[in-house]
C-alpha cells in the first residue's frame, strides 16, 4: 500500500519540499497483492509547527529522536533538543541547547526524569527534567557517537554508557567529580565507531562497524556477539537498529537482515531443570538467534515491535537498495522508504532453517525530501505500550498508529462496504470505541451511494432506518435527489409527515409531480403504477396542514378541465374538498361520479343526515355499503325513519328487504313492528331465510304469514305454520298432496307421535293410485318400529304394483326381529338384575348384628342385659335394642299422622323402632320403618 505523505492527514498544505523548493510528489502506487486489503496502520504528519521552526535555519535539520511514553525528545543538527508531547506540540520552556555540534543520540530513563545526549562536540550532557540535581556535562577528547543512561538512573544508579569512534565506556556517577570521567570503565574497544546503544535492565546492547554486542552489567561479562555479512552491501557501514522486547529479547536490524536474539540461562549441572542450584544471576547466560527475516531488496533503517491479539510482529523501515544509492542521492532519484509489518521468521530446529515470514503489510511512505536522503538518515522509534511509531527524517516526522475501530469503519465506507460498516458500528463489542453518531453518518452515506448506484427502491427502504427526527435537511435533500432522478414512486411511501415535518414546498412539489403524470390517465401497461392512485393515497395520508391545500386544489381543477373524462382527478378534487371541510362539494363529485369513496367520506365525517337524505342514490350505488352504515348507526337513525324515507323515496322493496334483513341479523328485537312486512319480503326476495325467520321471530302473526305463504306458494313454510297453529293434519295433508314427499311425511308423523297421523298417512297413501307405490314403499321401509306393520300390509290394494316389495318386507321382518331380540335381551337383563338384588337383600337381612353388653333399651332406658341371664330382646337394623316387653306393634295416634294409609296396612302387625320413628316427625315427607329381627 502506498501512503502519499501518509495520506490526507500527513500531506502538508503547500505540497512542496521546504528544503529544496521542489514540488512534492503526490502519486501513489500499491505494493500489496490486493488493493482492497485493509491497512494495519494509519499515518499522519507529526509536529509540523516544531519542524517548521527547526527549518527556519536552513542548515538545521533533525538528527535523532528519543521516544518516551510521557514525551518525545528531538535532537537537531544545530545541537539543540526540544521536548514535544504526543500531540506534536512543543512543551513550553523545554528547549535546550547543550551542544554546539549535531546531536547524535538521546537517551531517557524509564521514569522520564533524566535525559542524556551526546554530540560531535565531544560532550555528553545530562539534564534533569524536573530538577537540576543530576545536571552534568561530561567532556571527552573525541566525538561521542552514542549514549545510554541506566533505565533507573533517577533512582540512584547514576550510570550511563557512552560510545565514541572506537570505544564503549561505562561511567558510574556515584564516583563522579564535576566534569571528571576518569572513573569510567571501558567495556569494549576497537572495531570502529559505536553508532547506537540500548540499555534494558542489566543488559547493554551496542553496535559498531563490524558487529552487535550484548553485555550483562550484573555478571560483568559479554553475553553475545552478533555478526552480519556486510561485504555484499553498497555502503561500507550500514546503519544498525536495536530494539529490546521485554528484558530477554533483542531485535537487531542491519543490512538486509533482521535477527531476533533471546537470552537463555544455562541449566544447572545438579539437575536438568536449573531450578534448585544457585541464583539465576549467578548462572551463566547466553543468547541464541531464534528468528531471522531477510529483506533482499531493502536495507533495514529501523526495527521495532508491534504487539496485539495475534502476538508479536516486527515493524521494519526499509530503504530500497536495488539502485545506485550514491548516484541516486546526488541526482535526487532515491526511492521512497517502505514500512513493513511481518511476523518473525522463527527457527525450525527440525529442518534447521528459518521459516519464511508472513508479510502482513507493506506501506510506501513519501516523507518530505525523501529523494535526497541516505539510509542512515532515517530513524524508527516507538511507544511500545501504545503501538505508536515515529518515522524520522532530517526534515519530517511521520506518526504511524495502529488503526482504531473508527478507522476500520471509515475504511469499510471508503470501499463501499456499508453493510459491514453498519454491522460493525452497531456491534456492542465495538460501539464504545466508535464515535458517537457514526452509524447515522454511515447510514446517510449508504443512502446516497445507493441512489448514485441507481438502487432507488433499496435506498428508499433505508431512509426511515437511518434518518430520524433531527434530519430534516437530509430528508429534504434525499427526496430532492429522488425527484431529480424521477424516482418519487420509490420514495413516496417513506416521506415523513411528522418528526420531522419537511418544508411545505417539498410536499407540494411531490404532489404536483404525481398530478402532472396523472393527467394522462392510467398507464397502458397494467404492471406500471398508476400515478393518480398514488396521488389519492398521498392526499388521504398526508395532513392538509403540511402543504398548501388551496394551491393543490387550484392545480387539480385546472388539470380536470383539460382532462374532463379523468375520473381519478375528480376523486382527487373531492378528497381535497373533504380535507378542507367542503363536504357538499365533495359529495356532489362522488355522487356524480358514482364513486364508492363517498361511503368512506360519510363514515369518516359521520354524516348521518346526508346518508338519510341520499338513501336511494346511495342504495343504487352500493346497497351493501349503505345498509352497513344504516346498521352501524341504527341507534342514531331509527328504523322507522329509514323505512319511512325509503317509502317516500319509492325505493325498491329489495333495498328495504336488505336493510330489514341485516337489522334482524344484528338485533332480532329491533324493527319488530315490521316483522309482518318482512314475511312478504322474505317470500319475494330471499325464500331461503323465511323458515328460519318464522321459527325465530316472536312477533310474526301466523294467520297473515300463512296468507303470504299461500300467495307465494311457500309450502314448506306453510307446513310449519299449520303445525304451530295446531293443525297437524292439515300440515300432513299438505306434505302428502302438495309436496308429495314421503320421507318428510314420515318424519313429520314420527315427530308428532300421533297414531291418527299415521292412520291418515296410510289412508292417503293408498287412496291415490299415482302415489300408492312410492308412499307404500317408503312406509314399508320406515314404519316398522313406529306402528304395527300388519295394519299397513292389510291396507295395500290388491294388484298394486309395489317396487322393491320383497326387500321392503325383508327389512320390515328384520326390524321386527331386532325389536323382538331387543325385548328379550332387556328381559334377561331385568331378570338377572332382580336375582342379584334379591341375593343382596337376603345377605343384608341375614347378617349378624353386634350388640354392646352395655346397650340400653330405647324403650325404658335400662340396660338390656340386666343380669348374666340374657332376657328376650329385639334388635332392629338401625342398631337400636329394645326389651321384648318394651317393644310394641301398635301405631300411636301421632304415628298415624306420619304414615300413609297404605303403609299402615304394611306395618300394622310389625314391631317398629319407636326411637327412629320419632326422629322423623319433623320430616313428614320421609319415613323410615325398621322391621325387627
């Protein structure tokens, strides 16, 4: 991916190189396999004002940078140091001028309280940022190329390391005298200038012209020497980058290679684990190369670490080397640098090779003046915990940051993935990190994208989803976009009429647009929408207060004059009149057009009198709708008024019938005074409901009803009336002689349960020769269980031709046989039940009765067993006991009142329990007589 000045945020306002005056390039090329791959980092120009102030001196440029989580220190060619916050603003009062030559390196302790710098002026300056306790200047006899303070310098360690053109020295400040460096200890010498030093915990790493070395200040010994093959490089001494990951991993970039070295601890000889013998500090440490990445076409100018959910990844700043670097620098044809994100190429012990790393990102950067820079003029530093990376050149600083949730959403929108962007922005997992109102902003962009893509229906559906009450202006712009594209048919169902209410002129534009098309009448293609129907729908749905109704009325009038045969325009005009309260004008149009919408108007405005006054024309227009309104308002429009109005208007009787019939269905007691009239109406127009009406109606005079039925030949209804009038014989004769329905006649005789009717049915059946065969056959099939079949058989005329006589007689005999078998079966069941009950009664009367030895006689109250010799006594089924002498079979006068004459004869000579008999005196209707044993 190419980043032109790191994108819009990075490009400066003038687009020119300040140092050379040449116009800055703005073209960009892609170096990634897929242009649609989302970048991992975002870029912007950093500290533009500070860099501008540095460049006010045309000879002054940035030479180095140190990044701390609290601030950033920038060293310049003029020997000055300025502190910046992480927003790129210079910290007030924090600009220092400790050197007179270019600053080569700046080091800051972990607490961010001590800053040390070195320069070609042979000085190392220590600056206390919050007090001058540690302020010190060390002077060497040669240029100092690098410096690093102890990570906890401000906590009392007071140590630093300096590197010159051939020596690395450790200075212990606890033994310092002012400007005295005789107390320093040389850690390493030879192999050229010390270009960079990085101190982490007790480990010091530095690079010279030949190698990278690591020293342990605790064990006071060298841990590792990391060598690189520099012979194939165009430049003799390529820049070296050092980065500590935690306290045990060093990442080194030099030439075309990045190596990862990890500190290991030698296992104890006592056991294989190394956990019990001696402290870790005393055990021998060593470093092994665990990963290696090679960049064949680039020189490594810087390397740092990117941490995230996927683990550790390397961020590498590369300088293209497939050119003549010296010639390119002179001619200003140096290629732009690249920033890579790759996974470490871990060592495979089984295959004894380094794995090929995965390239996650490759961004081309275009910093100011890059065409003239050499590789050692680039620097890459980072704030490890925040994944903020600073790409530094002599004339520019570019800040690279890991993209946020907002950046991800912006990228999805930029690449037209609106659905994915909305889904991400509304996901509760990420919504806290998304800017407020972002989903709404995406929704609006999505709508315009759909409109631009001619997906008007889809865009219209999305409008209510993304546009709310506060988006009046957006709504108006969207509707106008649809109107310009002649797509109002898509958006009109979604145009809001409240929350928000749009400008009245917009509603009028929409209505006039549909009106202009409705003038031409309905489309010839029936699959196309009818604009006039849409216009009616909108006028019905939209409140007239949101647009100028009078203006629309005027426009519709003019259009209807030009198209007098267009009924839809007249309906639109009537609807507008109705909305404006001009009911008479609206009714006039509807009735003239015979438009069913008149019923909606009457119901909506509750025009009861209008309904009554225009009853006949409304009935002729739609009897069903008119009757429905009359029934709905029957309490406000009495039945008498409606019937009177119909009579006065000479309405068709059928209309009156439909009204009275619907009224009866709703309330059978309403209009009871017209039930007699309804009989004739049912007989004329709806004979199928007449019989039900006669059965359920309570105010129908039977004599008059019979007259109407005779007149209109409603014979079935006459049968019902004759039966209700107590003339079943007449009804049966009507069935036999007029209807000629033998089954109905048999059913009628069966329901009445009258032998005289059966006799009449048989006599009438044999009296008419033309009916004899049919009726006799029907009777033989059905009367076997109702009358004596011999009576019917004896009355069959001799020589009569009876169809199916044999089968009828067989059925008759079968029915009789079934009846006989049923009687015998019932008799057997009765006998069996009688025997069972008799057996049960015998058992009850012969079972033993227990008598207590202390039982009292219910006659005298003495104990029944007065001595050991048992006297004669009586025991009743109720459990009461009497002495024989105390019991009596005579009925007293009082007891006679409690026993019927029939029961007196039964118990006349039988002993009874006087105690129980006395207990039923209050219940004269019930008695209980107990026979003695």
